[in-house]
C-alpha cells in the first residue's frame, strides 16, 4: 500500500513536471511561476548556474530538428563586466534563419528575455551581425546590431525584455525566429540566452496623458521594457523579485539635472498593508524605499524632481509609477503634480493617501503617452513637483517608490527601432578610453561607473546626461562641502535642539541630500549618550580619535566617534566622512546617523556594530572559530560594500584603507565597510583616470603601485582586499614584525607560498580540513590576482565579488551528508558566539592596529620604530 501510494504520488508529480515543461503558464503562485520559467543557456552543452544561483538549461530541446547549420560557439574573451559566465560565454550562431519553439498556453502573458553578448565568435566577425527577431507576428528587433547597441550604451552585454500579451489563438506554441539581414553581406544572427516566464496579465487600462478620459488598453498590449527602477533603493536581482524574475535597477543614473532629492527607507517594523493589489506587482523593497524632494519648501518649490529616458519617437509608452506613503497618514499632507512628457498627468494632483486611505499601503498608477517625432531619440521626462495652488498642502513634497516604462508595439505589430548611435559626448569618452587602453594605463573611466549601475534595458543618451551631470556637479559639490557644514572654529551654530539637517539655500543641491539624511546632534545629547565620554564606554581608537558606544533616544545603540580637535587631519576626515556617508546607503556600509559639531568638539554617530571588527574574530580578543563558510559570507558582504563604493554611487569612491579592522559585523554577523575618513572620490574628469594624492593607508595593506606612483585607483582597494582575503584564510595579521623576515608581510609570504605551491602550510589550522579543494583553489587564485603588482592585472571588484560567490558555491555544492554536519557545526558555532556576546572584548589593540601615517611621516620616523626592517621592505616594493 505504501509503495502504491508512493507510486501514485510519483506519477502525479511526474505529470506536474511534464505539464510544466510542456506548457509553462502562470498559476497565480509566483514561486511556481518562477519554477515554470524556461531559461536557456544557448549553445551550452550542459546546464549550469548563473551568478545568482539560477539554473540555465541547454537549448537543444527547444530547437526544431531541421536546423542544420546553426553552430554552438564559446566566446574566447570574457569581458570583466559580465555578471556571470552563464549564459553569456556560449552562443548559438547562424548564417541562415534559425528558430526556437516553446510550448505555451495562449491565454497567458509571457516575459521573453533575450540576452546578447556581442564579441567575436570564432571566425564570425561581430561587426557583420545584423538580424531581426520576430515572434507570433511581432517584430521585436530589426536590422539589429548588438555590437553597435552595446557600444552606444557602453555595456558589454544587452538584455532585451518583452512582455507578450495573451495570443488567444488556441495555438499552443510560440516560435522565436532569428533572421540575418540580407542587406549586409556575411550577416549572421546569434543569441546567448533566452528566458520565457509565464506571468499574470499585469496590465489594465492606462490613462492617456494630455487627453482627459482616454485610456489605453494594456491587457492586449505587447510591450518592450524600457526601464525598471527601484526608486531611492538598490538593485534587485531576478532571484529577489516577487516571482517574475525581473531585474530592478537603481534610479540614480536616470535623474535629470543636479537635484536628486532625498532617498529614504522605511524604518518601522510594520509591514506593507496590501489592499487588493497582488503582491507580484513589485517586490517589497520597491515599496519600502523611495525618493522625495526634501523638507525645505524654499528648495522643493524651486525644482522638479525629474527622471529622463531617451526613447524612440512615434511610439506609445506606458509609464507605471509605484507609490507607498510611509510617513504621513492624512489627505493633503503631501500633494504633488506628476508631469510626463511635459504634460500634467494628474490634473487634480497626486495624493497617495487620498488613493489608498492609509499609510503603508502600496499602490501603482499606469499612464500612457504618445511620443512624437520622426527620427533620432527623444527625451521623455517624468517629473514631480509639489502642488502649490489653492489646496495648500501641509508639506511641499512629492515621492516616488518605483518606476517602470514600457514601449507599446505599433499598428504594424512592430517594436523595433534603429540601432542607437553614440552621442557626441560619449563618443569622445570612448575614444579617450581606447587611447588610455593603448597607453597601458589602469583602465578606469567615469562612464563605466554609471553604466554598471544602469545596465541592461538600454537607453543611449541617458548616459550622456549622467556624464554632463558628473562634469557640472563636481565643482559644485566641492564648494558645497565647505559651505554647508558649519565647521571647526565656527561657533555660530550652537542650537540647543537637535534638528534634521541644517541646510542653507546657497548649498541647496547637495546639502538637502546630505542634511536630510543626517541628523544634527547637540553636544549635550552626545554627552548624555556616552556618560560624558566615560572611559568605560570606549570601544576603539582610530587615527581620528576614540570611539565610544552610547545610547540615544532612550534605547537606540550607537557608536560615537569623537575627533581629536587638535588634528588638522581630523577636520578633513570629519568632513569627508559626513560627505561620503550621508550620500551612501547600502546594506554593507556602516550607516552614519548624524554628527555633532559644537564648541570645537566634533563627533560622528553611527549604527552600533554589535560584533565589532572582523579582525577580532580571527586572531584578536575572545577568539571564536568562524567557519570557512561564515568567513566567505563576510568577505562577500564586504566585497559588496566596496563594489557599491566603486560603482554604485554617482562617483567612483575609493576607500583607501581597506583592512580587517575596517570591516565591522552587526548583530546578525553581516559585514559592513566602515571608516571613510581616507576615502577619495575617484576620477572626476575623463582624461585623468587616477587621483594623485599623498600616500595614505595602512602598511601591510598598501598597494605597491600606489606607493610607487602616488596614484590612486580602485585597484588599490582591490589589492588591500586581497591582503584581507589571505588574512581570513591564514588568520594572521597583515604585518607581524615578530616573525622571520620573509614572513613579516603577509602579502609577500602568501604570494611566495602560492608560487611554491605550498599555500596549504599557511592556512588557519582551525579551518584547514573543512575547505573543499576546488573552493580553496578558486579562492587562492582570486586572492593571488588581487595582489598583482600592476593594477591592470588585478580583477575589478565586481569580478572579485563574482569569484567569491563562486567559491562559496563550490564550498556548498557537494554531498548532503557533509552539508548536514556542516550545518550542525554552524549552529554550534553560532550558539558559541551568542554565549560570548556579552563578554566580547571590543577594544582594539593599539599596538599595530592603526598605522595610518602619511608616507613622509613614517619614513622620517622609522628610525625610532622597532621594526625598521619591515618598512624598508615595504618601501622597496619595486624590488620584489
Ligand atoms: C571585422 O569587420 C570590420 C568591418 O567590416 C573590420 O573593420 C574589422 O577589422 C574586422 N575584424 C576582424 C577581426 O576581422
Ligand atoms: C536577496 O534576497 C536574499 C534572501 O532574502 C538576501 O539575503 C539578499 O541580500 C538579497 N539580495 C539583494 C541584492 O537584495
Ligand atoms: C523613522 O524615521 C522618522 C524620520 O525619518 C522618525 O521621525 C521616526 O521616529 C523613525 N522611527 C523609528 C521607529 O525609528
Ligand atoms: C524660506 O524663505 C523665507 C523667506 O526668505 C524665510 O522667511 C523662511 O524662514 C524660509 N523657510 C525655511 C524653512 O527655511
Ligand atoms: C516642472 O515641469 C513642468 C513640466 O515640464 C514645467 O512646466 C515646470 O516649469 C517645471 N517646474 C520647474 C520649477 O522646473
Ligand atoms: C520638455 O521640457 C524640457 C525642459 O523644460 C525641454 O528640454 C524639452 O524639450 C521638453 N520636451 C518636449 C517634448 O516638449
Ligand atoms: C542597419 O543599421 C545600420 C547601423 O545602425 C545602419 O547604418 C543601416 O542603414 C541600417 N540598415 C537598414 C536597412 O536599415
């Protein structure tokens, strides 16, 4: 009976599986939808997983058998900005028509995603590739050159996303046809990845902007995705979407002009309250973060908060705006106008509470607009402005949580536009970048930082906007730095009440953001929090001064960094850190809560990191044996933080002092990067791709190239992080003067051990047996590359991050039994950790911890230093 039962279950299960592969359709359950999705790694010979851990299948089962002459080819060059090898490194290439045939339910809507990585595939010269893609009578692409498109967008790869309306024709298959152009001799088509995801029919009618009472029927519209932005929030990978495997991007590259408003995230524990809206519409994160205009009506009434998109003319676009009010709960508190394509989209104003009736309720609104014109790209602006009419709202502010934009197929069932052309501004930069390449300089460019964030859906001139913004905004930010913050020696600003911000109209653009994100504390509040800077509250000492733990607002734990008022360096770092941190918000960066500047005392207030520094869990303080997996996870977190610094914000930010004491752990053991006192914003102009500066940083972690040339690049952080990788693996300090000479510097010793093939000898004995050999190899290879003498040979932070995640996968993949014991051990360890929590010694050792000197100081004072040998060894890095 038991067996029969199992058999029956098995049969049912198999049928379900078969049904899924035969006819993916949306069943209402996003998890099921995601698993019913098809993802093909075209041209691959075996299935595999991408960087997010998603599985990609081989493509042969969806290729009708008759196609003789398509070829499967592996790319030889892997661009470092590819998010993962799969699906981009293999392609199916053909000189003649080729097609894929997918089983579908003609009553369902589908996402079709096409992934292209334009590079040379064997003898196929990518410059000759022009082709069309059609599906169910719709022309998705025509005369499409992936190479030209990628160049115009300064991206290595392109993702095209279409949402195909239910065909309702009873036909149960969907054919995707790739046809090389007959206008270009030697033309061929290629494809790297295809996704087909069944979705609910998530469109309804959209109100047509500029025509009262007219709507566009979204339900039957087949569209192409132009943009999908998590406004005021971070990038959301497909695996974190609400079941439809969509990617949500950061909105900053699309912000028009210099006024970016203020970003916020919900700080309350109350979740979202759904009122009839399906949860798949957008993931939680989208509604939990937003961008508003700021608190000061003298500023908000003077600008439009605007996003710019460059689009093909003569098409209709659907713009979906996502809102969720978390702060106000009454009607007419936040009332604003929405402008789309310079027309008012909401004649009676937008008031989220009036729409939802309560706060914390997510809602979205769809608008449609016809974009005029014949040729070239048009700018489509979406703007917000406080409403200042007879209504007189309580606050002159506006907000937006998410934005999606779709291009609607025209009367000829066409979605294709011309290949984008490189804007003049961009063309110039690309040329300079090429010249830099040929001069063998480290390859860093301003554009890369922006395009890395925006990626995918592809809007050419938007990047030019970003570029102009970079150029025009930089000088302003510099003057802003000194004017907005009442600094050292200026005692006019000693208010007794703590206020949000302290902005002046003169520094409007930058300061609203910094000030509104950053609370101003009075000295009295700081004294209360730290029991008047009681020594028992000291948790660390850095170059800047002592760090105290404290409690504000009754119970909120914070870390307070007090400056040493006598040091000039202190003043600079104080300003730098507020400037940096108030603009940066990321899960893996320590959050700045506020600052205090009063009577010559300066203090910075941060989130308290319950578990202190990473170093103290390796070989300092109460030693707890972190498992290899925990260590890898912490490194991945820290790498994400650094990657965000390098590419995630408006400017490339170089940390300059990456080390294990600057990687902090919160109560959940999440690693966060701290200490931006030495940070520098990266390349400001495009013909200068490094920042010349006095050599600063910590010995043992110092990039030899930076030392030699006094030029700072992102790769300097990669070098330091490479030292951190070995520090984690070997559980020993970056410098240990008590060891034999050849072992003093960890970087040198690890490199020579790797070269000699005896890295095993220097691994932390506590974890040595638990690291899988393939994981170790990947990890060590990666760390070794980070320590390359020349920055150009080191991986980028995104490459590094990818390799670490891959190492973690290698460690985790394997037989279930081992995994089970591993989990058991992890639990034991975390219990152990919890037990130690209260007795943890958070104090940093002052002996060798914070050797932050300028090079000149150290060199002149190294006679007095007991470890002269170390310094001379470091100074003569070139001789290695
Ligand atoms: C590919 O074709 C372009 C234009 O036809 C040509 O300029 C280029 O040299 C070719 N590249 C190779 C590698 O043959
Ligand atoms: C995605 O979700 C997982 C699990 O909830 C989380 O750990 C991870 O940080 C998320 N990733 C991003 C980029 O938000
Ligand atoms: C959340 O933030 C708002 C202002 O941003 C503040 O007034 C409120 O007290 C905060 N709530 C909590 C629970 O921290
Ligand atoms: C706005 O400007 C007016 C006139 O200059 C001034 O009286 C008022 O205090 C300002 N409001 C704020 C919040 O700064
Ligand atoms: C905001 O945008 C609208 C529509 O484009 C425009 O009419 C208005 O002048 C703008 N306001 C400001 C302050 O820029
Ligand atoms: C919309 O307004 C902006 C700025 O005022 C202007 O540059 C743009 O040309 C306008 N667009 C249209 C379609 O009128
Ligand atoms: C195809 O695209 C190329 C590059 O954008 C363009 O030069 C050419 O005129 C186009 N050909 C046709 C037939 O549209």
